[in-house]
């Protein structure tokens, strides 16, 4: 604001010196008045800029400068006897400036500043009313005032365009931030190796989907899948090969559960879980058997070497087995453990009730 006002004040005060100089010529002013007018319109703008720029609070100092402008210009109006076009030009200039930077309350401050300058001159000399000015001076006042108004109108237009552009850019940035937040949230719920949902997402989604199915009277099935002898795969072929096998299984699950509502998660390590809202235990068991058979025939190639292994799968469901989410997962885990004990490469349904408070044994891979 300080730099902006220095530019505006310096430009229009310099033009004002040319306009008001014609009035001094018409009234035959002496060297003192010429000197004072030059100090006011040519030197003063630089002094008040220096004052504001070096102030601890430049904004407040510049707002005070606007009122000082009013006091000094009001003094010139009174000293010359209130020439009509000159007074009108100075009055509009002062009031426009204070309104732009202080709002409508600034109008009264600007008028008070003008009145203060007039009163100071009235105390020092007799003030006579001489509204007439030469035609050339009047016309130049009209031209300068018009240029002043057009300058501020154009400046306001450019500021409006700049504000509109800034708002548009902010809107675009906000949309980009929202998109990035959604992406980050999605990434936080995805397993980086497979792209499937992770355990965090499952814990939230299972409670929600189970409650929805219970409220609608629909079934919900869980299919818990584990790669057999995965540690042996890692030991024999290396961990990159094991990662490739995990990705191949994830792609198989993704291809089989593309219908809406079915959720595939990497449950942890080499374990995967399918959540199937609206699917009965029997239907889930059929799907699990298809997945087992397909994976058994699958050949995974990594670094030019071919690998193969099998899956053990446990299935549980609501309402047959358990109405609580965490116990429903435990039922599927117990069925998976049973599949391991029975020789692996099979699908086992949860049939026995889960003893309360009993921990499940650790399944061998």
C-alpha cells in the first residue's frame, strides 16, 4: 500500500502542480506561494513515503498520510478562496483516497482533515470566497479529475481481474489438494505390493458391511486364504519370487471378484481375505474351491524359474456362524487352520462353535 500510494501521489501531485500553476499565474502569485506549492506537490510525496516506509507500522503511517494530505490540500483551498473547480478536484481526490483504503468511515475522516486545514488557514488570515478560475484552469481541473477517476477505475478493474484469477487458482489448488487427500487416503488403505485393500481397511469395512447385512437380513461370507509352504518358496527361490507369487494370487482374486460389493484384502504376509456381502457360506465355498483349483494349476515365473504351490482356505459366514465381526474372522481363521492340519490344498468351512476366550494355535505355513 505504501509503494502504491507513493506512485499515485507522486504522479497526480506532479500533474496537479502543472494544473494549479496556471491558477497561480492567473492570480499573479509571488515566489513564496510558488515555492510552497512546489514543496507540497513535488517534495512532500517523497517525504511522506520515507516516513511511512521507515515506520514500525507502515500501514498505519500511510493511513495517517492520507489524512495529512487532506489537511494540507484543505489549507490550499482556503488560502485561494475556494476556487470552484480546484476545490472540487481536491475534495474528490482526498475523499476517494480515504474511502478506498478506509471504507466509508474514512469519508468522515477525510472531510474532517479538509476542514482542519481550512480552519488553520482561517486562523492565520482572512478567508475570502473567490470561486472563479480561468477557463484553462477549469478545463485542466476537469481533465485531471477525469484522468484520476479513470485511473482508479482501471486499477479497480485490474484488481478485480486479479482477484478472480486468484480465486480460480485457489479453487484449482483446493481441488488438487482434495484429490491428493483422497489419493493419500486410498493409498493408506491399499497394500503397496498387490494394490488390494489392506488390514486397516478391512477392520473398518467389515463392521460396516456386517451391520448393513444384519439390518437388511442378508448373508455375508468371509474367505480366508493362505499360500501353502510359502516360507519354502522364499527359501528356495528368494523373496522377490515370493513377492511375484503374492502378486499373481492378488491378480487372480481381483479377476474373480470384480462384481460390486465384493472386497479383496491382503490380510497379512501370504494371507488374503475376501469379504462377500450378500453371499451365503455355500456360495462362498464354491468360489473358494474354484480359486483353489485355479491357483493349483497356476505356474508362476520369476527370474526364468517356474514355481507352483497350493492354497489352504477357511470359510465362515453370517448368520450361520457368528454375528460379531472379530469372531467371524476368527472362525474363518480356525477353518483355515483346520485345512492346514488336514493336509493343505483344500477348502474347509467353519462348523464348530468358537470357544469364548480361547486363543487360536499358530498355523504352519
